[in-house]
């Protein structure tokens, strides 16, 4: 319960972490199922890049809310 109450007042990047982690795992699994011949760190890099791009909104890039 304490952890849950801490996330209510958390800054935006902390709130985005669970959805980004879910996206990361989703992309890692998708890369594994694709049959591409990639190393572990390549999969991690691509998954992080894709998960990070999904967590941003167009308004985040311009600096406006």
C-alpha cells in the first residue's frame, strides 16, 4: 500500500515505467518469435528503443504539456 501511494505523487517518468517495461518485454518476445538472427544485446537495444518511442507523446517532444 505504501508503494502504491508513493506512485500517485510520482513524477511522470516514474509513472511511465510500468507501461514501458511491459512494452519492452512485448518487443523482446516479438523479436524472439520473428526468427531474426540477433544477439542478446541487439534484442535489448532494439526493444528499449521501441519501448521508449511508444512511451512518448508528440507533446513531450516539443516541451509543451
